[in-house]
C-alpha cells in the first residue's frame, strides 16, 4: 500500500516538471502580421509613422512594458524614440526576442520569449534605447509594427578621472583645494599626495557626491597629487590625472642690535638691523619690528618696507627689552620665531655726571657785596627724574677789596625734581669771606629749572641759592647766589 502511494506522488511530480519545462521553453513562430500592434490601414509602418504612433499609443505601450516587467525603461523608450535612428535589419531564423507587444481583439498583450522559426528573415526596424549603463535593442517587424525587446547589454564605461588643485603656489598652512567633480562614470574617487622624494604624505577617498577636499601642508616644497576614478566594474581609470602644488619656503628673519648690554643708552638711539633676513626661494619685501619690555608689553612697533630693513629707536627708560622681527616675502609668507629673530637687550641710564657751575653771589656785611663764584663737582641720580644728589666745591672772588677776601666753598644737596623744575636742600661750607670773620657751615636751599629738554647725557640748569649760616649771625653771614650749572 505504501509503495503504491509513493509511486503516485512520483508520477505527479514528473508530470509537474514536464509541464514547467514545457512552459519555460521558447515559443517558436513561423508567421507574423496577424496580430498587429500599430499598422496603419494595411501599410507597413515607416519610422515616422512609428514615432507618431508611439506617442498616440503611449498608454498601451506603458501597459505592455509593465506587463513585461520593464516598466522602468518606458519613459526612456518614449523620449528616445522621438529622435532615435531606425536601422533597417532582419530578424533571422533561429534568433529570439525576450518579449513582444502585440494586439489581440483590440487589447495590448505581451508574449514570453519568442524564436523566429520562419523560412526567411523578417525585415525589421532596430532601435537602441539607453538607460543608465544599459543599452536595450528593440526591433519592430515591418509587417506588423509590433514592439519586441531583442537584447539588453550592460555597457559600463571606463571611468575618466579629472583632478583640479588650487592654488598652484601657496604658503605653509594655507588651504589647498582639491576638486574631482569633473570626473565621469566613477563609483568612487581617490587622491594621493606625494612629496618631491616620492614619499606618500596623505590620501583621501572621495565619492561622486562629495568630490571636493581641502588640505594644507606644514612643510615647504613641491607636492604631487595623483587621482584615480573607479568605475562601476571596479576598474581604475587609466587617463593621466595629476596636479602639482608648490609650498613656498618662508623667509628667515634675523635681527642684530647694535648692543646687547647697552650701557648708558637711555636717551640715545639704538639700532636694530634686520638686513640679514633672507628668503630661500624669493626675496624679503618687508620686515616688521616689535619691541617689548620685561613684562611682555609692547613698547613700540615699526615696519620697514625697503632695504636695508633697519630701525632706529630711542628709549627713555632703563630695563630689559626684547626686539623681535618678522620677515615677509614676495608671496606673503611670514618668518617664524627663531633665536636669530629675537634678541634681549639690557639698557641702562647715565646716572653720574660731572658738574661745573658759575654765577654771581651776594654776601651780606654792613651792606651786600658781590662775588663771582665757580665750582666743580658731581651730580648723581638716585631715582632718575625724581631725586638726585649733588656735590660741588670751588672759589668765590669778591668784587671789592679789604676786608673782603676770596673764599673756598663746598655744597652737598639732596634734590627733588618736578618735571623740569627742582628744589634742593643741604649744607655748605665756606671759608671766611672777610678778614674779621671765621670759617662756617651754612644751611642751603636751591630752587631751579632745567634749560635743556634732553637731560639724559647733559643738562643745563639755572638755579637760585640761599645760604643761611649755622652758629653765626644771620644778619652778617647770609648769602644769595644765582648759578648756571652744566652737568655732563
């Protein structure tokens, strides 16, 4: 019983296989023209007629393409048919088509695969339609005007690589733009960068939707960009696809001060010489100087736009300063900081001066008697422009005779300065200016002003002096003087 059931099921399976095989076989036809799709009053369609009828029966054609499973190429077929070239050819015995549109009882229908089994070739029009990378060949038998798909061929074109790099010359860290948007038939893109020695320094994968890239270089020199485009068959392009960029060598900045320990240079011009700056592949067009103090605060700046790139600067305060230079070349590149491009200098101020002074002096006796005095000594800044100490000594000659006589005097004063004005307090010694007096010590007061504006190396001063005796009669021994002093 079991073996009988098994035999029945095997028989059913074999019958099913035979039916499926029969249905999958190519149908052979020996005649054509009975079920015409677009015949005009019995006339064989011409290319012009077929173009017109394709527009008229667009709905039927779309229906047929959908039924055949080729609805996605319907629009391409309709559009390209308007300008397509109709080639006269034949459908030869034994050749097949994938499917054919025909009309039966006024309705559009689609066959399966057909083989022409007639004795003679059938005259047909051949029309090629392209969509994407595929070319579809349609034939239209002249006797009936039916539309049949004869073949479809995928034709993946060779990728064409196009590479644009800009700018061709740039400075370090300038943006470099890479553009491969003009490449064609590419599935993917790639660019590689090599230095002059042939070493690969960078690479980037791009896509047809993102064909642009920016990069930059931190080293000067020549760089070669090599591009490649990959088509949809994963085949690389073979056309030349290169670009070059030259990264400018930046200039080298150098500065040489006329002194590093600038003794007594406050008020004197310093010279900062940057004429030694140079550019390896061009020329230096300007140099910027910057002077900073010990706190890093900018004191002053200067730009020299012509050779020999020298800056003369006068400082009016002592201290530690740093002079820095930045050189620029004809491509706008700037030099970087190096030990040669900045130097630290120490600037000191003159504080000790030799002093000479002369002037008239009035000494009181029974009346005032005139003297002419001359002194020499030293002037010392304790705190420049604020406090100072002065010491002078010399002789005073009377304008009258006995009992008046020549005297020796010496002064020691501490001075307070208020801009161009000053006042001094101190003590003085003076030998007896009359034969009937004795040597004595005086309290001194001076009030004066600077006559010169540049007080850093020499000073002319005019002052009034009042001497008050200590331990002696004020009436007999006080004195007035007007002095002209030169400190140098």
